[in-house]
C-alpha cells in the first residue's frame, strides 16, 4: 500500500472480512494451569512480591526504557529452551559455556541479567529465599510489557529454578531463527503446543526493542528482499552499510518504545525488520491474524496475554524439583541447599 487512504480502506475491508475471526478469538479462555503453579502462590509468604518488582522496574525504565525489551526477551529465551527454569540466567562454568554463550543469546542485554539479580536481592531481603529466579523473570517480563504501555495480566507462580543449563545445540534447536519463514516457525512452535495465532501474538513482542544489523542485512545485500518497502530498505542501508554489521535499529519504526499493535501495521506496510517478522504477513495462514491485530489493539492485547501465560508454563519445575537460587547466576552450593516443600495454593514453606 502506498498511501494512508489505501491503508485505511484495507483495514476497513479486512475488519468486515475478519469479523467472525475476532469474535472467536476474543472468547479464548485463560489457559489451564500446569500442576504446581498457582495464581496465589506467594500471597501469604511474600504478599508484596509483585509490588516490589513493579516499583523497581518503574525506576529502571524511567532511566532506560530499552531494558523492558531486554527483560521480555530473556523470558522468551529461557522458556523456549528447557522450559521456564531460569537456566538462561546461569553463567557458564569451568565445565563449559552456558546458554548465554550460545549464538542466539549473545545479543541478550547484560544489564537485563543484572536487573533480575537486583530484583532477587530486594525480594529475598523482604521475604527470605523463597521466590525463584524463574518466577522473578516471568514477573519482570509481564511488567516490562505493562510499563511500556501494554496489557497487564496475571502470572501464575510456583516455578523452581533448574540445576543445569541447556547445551549450545539444544539452545540453537529450540529458539526461533530470525531468518525463518512463517511455515518454519509454525512447525517449530507446534512442537511446544502453540498454534499460528500464538505465534503471531508472541511475535508482537517485537513492538519494542532493537535488532542488530547482522540479523537482517541478508535481506538487503547483495539483493534486496522483494517483500521489503523500498524507502524502508534505503534507510536500513544507511544504518547498516554492507561492510559494517555492528549497528542496531528499532524493531518497530512507528512507536519503538511503546508496547502497542503498530508492529503489525509495520508488517502490512512491508516494514518488518526480520524475515521471521515480515513473512507472517506474506504467508496466507498468518496474514489474516496479522491483519486482525493491526485493526484491533484490544484483540492483540488479549491474545498476547493468553499466549504469554502459556509460554510461562512451558516445562516448569515445581514442588520439590530444582531449587530456589540464592544467586540467579549460579546454582546453590550443595552444602547450603535446603529442600523445601511448598503448598500449591498459599506458598507456605516447610523446610526439612
């Protein structure tokens, strides 16, 4: 589309075509909870938990809103590899590199890891060592969305931290690749119980954050991707010259620091940064979903929250599995490790 008038006309026409799709999607329920997780898990033993997280992140984002995207991305990269067990937070050891050293994680923001550990410091000072780093990461991701202007949603808690990190190969195998097609992404997320609507919804996380030149210059050189807007491509070439892949640019050119539905408007205008973004609008299966989210921000918020809750329950450790780390970047020392039994509903701790 080449003008605002034609774009508005397309949105209006699409809204008529997609009316039944919107209604069906809005009726989606909250996903059922995985055993061991609860909406009220720390209500008794750490009643101020969510206030502590949100108040600190509000301070952080006042100085650097870019950290919101960093925290959201850490949650994605944790949960898609080995489940939501905080394994991506573990630093490498003498026995080998950790998940952070795997290629897809090399661009995770170092400051985001520091923020999570500071949240852990504040929470453990207030409540004791009872809240896992994986729970803290899930809450930080939710508040990153909300404090950037996106939806607020409840986060079930009760995760335990894993004792190992995934291998390099497992990390590469499980994290979506920025050069993937929509078909490849649909097949990949299906192995984790997600459908095409989940895929398009969680891709909306790219409405905030930045991308490195090296992750999209294959769409510019030696030949420009035919699915990329000409003006957009020219601007990207100025940011990322052919012989320099060290720059970065925003993922959403319209509202880069606000969590909204403009990412989908970008895709409809052929201004998606990654191949994995733009192909969601090229592919006939995901194109109607992209259009529906571009038309209706409320619908996008509802579906994003639904899919995020699902992501946060991927292969979680609960009960007596794993541990609650004293430091998010390393396992507890064996000599100080105390196994805890946690009541599913109230989070009342009994040590033995």
